[in-house]
């Protein structure tokens, strides 16, 4: 299994080198030359496995330069007891034909843990295979959850230094507290005056600076990333969509071969891209529904074929989705254009120069067949949190609520009764103020972050995870 750049760089990379490099030398993103497939029999066999064993089998399809023993060690270290429960990604039934895939039971209470606990393991093995480098400098931009998950995952990792950049006013107070109080001798956290797109663009510029790369090379070092632009971040996300399908089979919600819909709240397009990859591999997914907040650039694109980031930017109560440049969309366009790197280069050049591009009719037809999309503003998000808690006794965070709201709009518009999975990306206590204001308007007035945590617990009966509650009183 070799990997190539979406922009046509001539050299092919192994899994190890793609993970270590993070982004291709020409600024493109790594994708496999071809995708492995799972027929119905293979999928049914995977469904007999526990999560760790299933993950190892999926990883083996993409990382054939890793031995079985190396993959076993990576998986066991990443998803060990104490970091995750026995079922790392449980399904909760919300209503008839609707389930929530809870991806936030890891050490930082966000879905990023599913990838960022194992990415350091991948890198640890890969660096030993590298003949050129012996130390990694990781630069990562975050819209909130990636930062803490990356810092926790790489804490005190041998031969790794990591620097996380976050928008100074673009994360929740709990997310900021999680990042700036993270302990570790190899970690740095930097606030950026601007939004996530500014931070991400700055990191990409450093990655592709040849002078900086040459200086690192002299010292036996290399840049890498913990963002979802790194292929090692995306592969673990494919696993939980396969697992979700298997869990639905086990629960009797579907029969073998039945299709499901998947709804994902997204900004950088990585999480929903992983669901698309699962579909490409053979998981019977009927429709991929992309949920956006007020920064609805993806909704507009999926409905029109026009991508235009030249628009107002909104700081919302679902900050991990406050993104106007969705990097992972490049990977999707590469596949839908039959791996035409010239087309992708042209679109990305237009995005860089003019802030916009339009895909051709053939690609747009494929997009509309695969995806639906919708958006929800802050008021709609709060209303959905309150409604879901009142009617279903289920407490959503602000990102999951966007997905629930968009799904309801989709179902009302289409009448589609296909069994559906909603990706729930964060624990609601990470966004205490917004969630508390949703279930009890005005209650957060005058409260600090941890008063809100207590208030939310009292109002809902839900427990705050200790990894969040124990931040009280911690200093940077």
C-alpha cells in the first residue's frame, strides 16, 4: 500500500513515511493509491471482533509496512483500559431508527481521542523505520478539541516536540483550560490572533517552507502534523464507522446488507471523510449528511458545487466547526475526479488566490449522489439541545446538536426512514455555558466555568467526566 499526493508529487510514500511527513512536499495531502474493499462476508467477520481487534484488522489494510505485532502493540497501548471504557464508541438509541455514536469517552472527552491516542503509537513505530530522521517536530492548528487530544497523546513522547496553535477567541473556556494546563516537558501552546483558518494557513505555510525544512533536515528532524491532514489521523476514524455498523447489526437495528445514513457535524471535513472512506470500502452507507453551523461554507458547496470562503466568519457556540477552509475536502475531490491531480491543483490554486472555486458537472453529480447537507445557527442549536433533552432525556453538546437539527430537517424534507447514525463528537460538559443556557436559559449569568459544570449536573442529572471536573483550580 503506497500513498501519493493529491497534487501530483511524483514520489510515492509508505504508510510510515506518510504519517511522519504529514503533508506532501507539494502541499497536497496523502491518499492511498487504491482503497481496500470489504465484501459482505469480510464485514460480517469483522463484526465478530472486539473494537481493538477490529481496529487492528482495518489498520493492517492500510499499514502493510507494519508487522502484526507492531499493530497489536499500537492498538493495545492506544485503547488500553483506563483510557477508554470496554466499549470505546458506544451507540445510544435516541429514537426510532436514530442512534448516536458517542465518540467522546476517551481521556479528553472528544472524538479526536480515537485518533490522537494511536497516532503517537504509529509515529513511534514509523520513526524507528526511518533512515533519515530521529526526531519529530509536530505543529498543529486546532479549533478546540484536536489541541488537547494531541497534547495528551504526545505528552512526554520520546523524540517528539509538539506545538499547538489555537484561535485566541475561538475555543470554549473548558477547551482552553484543558490545553493550557496540560503537563508535559515536550509541549507548547500558542494563542493566535485570528480564527482557525488563520492558524491552519500559518501551519501549512511553515510545512511547505523549503528553507525551514532544510534546516530541520540538517539536525535529523522533520515536521509532522497531528491535524486530520495527517493520514494517520484519518485511518482510526474509519474504524469507528465500521464498528458502528457492526453494533447496529448486533443490536438488531439492521440486517446484514441493510443501508444506513451517517450524519456528521464537521468543519475541516475529516470526520465525514472517514465515513465516506468506510462507504468506499464496503460499509453499506446510503447517504452522508454533512452538518454545519453558521459557518456554512460546506452546506453551500455540497448544494451548489461552488466553494467560496469569501464570506463573514462567525464565532459560534460550536467552535470546533468554525472553519471556512475545509482542508480534507481536497482528498474527496481527488477521488471524485478519478485522481486527476491537475484538476485538484487548479481548484486549490483558485481557493488560495481568489478564495473560491467551482467543480465540474461530473464531480458535482457525484457529490449530490453521495451527500446531503444542512446548517444550524446558535439559536437553533440551543433549541435542539433543549428539545432533545426534554423529549429523549439525552444531553447533546453543541456540535452534536447541530447534527441532530440538520438530520431532522433532512428527514422532514425527504421522508427518508433509513436507520441513521449521528456522530457525537464531544461531551456536553466541554461547552458548559452554551448547554446550560439551552436547558435553563439565563442560568449561567455570573457563573464561572466550574459553577456552570455544577449547575448543568444539577439541572440534568448528568455527571461531568473527572478529566474535566478535575481541571478546577489547575494553573498553566
